[in-house]
């Protein structure tokens, strides 16, 4: 059975150039901000977008607000469990039945376990939480 938890994510817009991500991760370390997840993508015209799920959202929020790095904050869902074929299907079926659209998803498996972070529209967060059986 998969475990589902809410997670607070933050986005930052960066220059898409060597060292930009390193500077952010060095600042996170300097501020002792531990992460549960990190994803980044080049967008266009030399820009990149970084998604971060901190273990302590208040700490990251304060640091990024002070630095001007914070672009967006929202709620997503961690889905974790034993790695097996179709591990996400039950959760995705619950969202589909509740008519909640999945906006984005990232998943990885290692050591017999999987972890996934899932985004829905802000207006659907409560409906998604109910469908996924989490608070």
C-alpha cells in the first residue's frame, strides 16, 4: 500500500547557465535547509525553473523571500511505497474518479522503494487530498 502525504513546494526562476543551480544548493546548505525533493528544467530564452520540496517549508519560505528567489508556493502530494509494477495506479485511479487532473508528476524508484511527487491545480488540492485519503 502506498503512503500519501501533502507536501509544500516552492518554485524559483533562475538563469539557465552553468553554476546557477550550484549557487542555490550552496545557499540551501549554508542556511541548513534540508530537502525532500528537487527538480529543475530549462525553459526558454536562457531561463530555468526550479521546484523544491523542503523538509521545513517555513525555513525555505523565509530564506527565499529574503533573497527574492521565491516565485511560487503551493501544495502537492508525496506518494511513497514499495516499488512494484503499477504502484501508482491506485492513487491515479482515485484522482481520476474524483475528476482531479494531474498537472505534473515526478517519480523515481531505488532500493525496492519508490517516491513520487504529484501536482494538481490549487483549486483541486482538498478534493485530491480526500481522494487520496490524506489530511
